[in-house]
C-alpha cells in the first residue's frame, strides 16, 4: 500500500525533478551490498568472511588473512565480472563446498553489486 502511494507520488513529480535524479530508477550497488553482503563482509577480513578490498580482477581466494574453504582455494583463476557473476548467482554451483551461500540474486542486483565491488580498494 505504502509502495503504491510512493510510486504514485513519484509519477506525479514534475519531469524536471526526475531528470535531476537519474539514479532514482537504477539499482544501487552500494545499497545491495549494504543489505545483502555487509553482514558478513564488514571491511577487513573477519571470522565470517574475507575482505573484498581490491577483489575485482584479483586472484580467486588469494588473501592470506582468511581461511578459505578448500573448494574456493582449489578453484584457481581470477575474479572477472563473469566469474563474479557466476559465483554470486550460485556459489555452490561455482565452487561446490564453498563456505559462502547466498539467496537468490536478480541479474540487475548482481550487475549493480559487481560494479560496486570495483570501487572497493
Ligand atoms: C553469510 C555470510 C556471507 C554473505 C552474506 C556474503 N558472503 Fe561473500 N563470502 C563469504 C565467505 C565465508 C567467503 C569465503 C568462501 C570460501 O572460502 O569458500 C566469501 C567470499 C566472497 C568472495 C570471494 C573473495 C576472495 O577473496 O576470493 C566474493 C567476491 C564475495 N564473497 C562477494 C560477496 C558479495 C558481493 C556478497 C553480497 C551479494 C556476499 N559475498 C555475501 C561469506 C558471505
């Protein structure tokens, strides 16, 4: 109900103010990360998950401050957008036995969060 009300409100905004906020309709990768990743990936590596700083284009399971599963360790290769997409779509299919599990991700949310991963340095 609230959702419908706010959608109606948005549609009634003048075109000018919508044009001034182009990010409104796009999925925000930082937002996806905050709600679906950050509970485990909290910055530095911790007991729950490795740090994701610089993970885009890095070797898979290459940090020495996190005890990866043997499954991810054995995977080899690099985190390209394609391997990140496959892993986030289905961690268990990408690396059977991985310690990371994840609920369903829409194509849009995965693309947005992968974009956000590129900003983590
Ligand atoms: C329930 C905790 C948890 C959540 C939620 C979670 N992860 Fe992970 N993530 C892990 C663990 C644990 C690993 C290490 C997996 C292994 O060793 O098999 C990992 C590994 C990764 C890696 C590989 C890191 C490396 O150094 O190779 C990436 C990339 C990643 N996660 C991204 C994400 C993203 C993006 C999200 C949100 C969409 C997310 N994770 C949500 C626990 C989590």
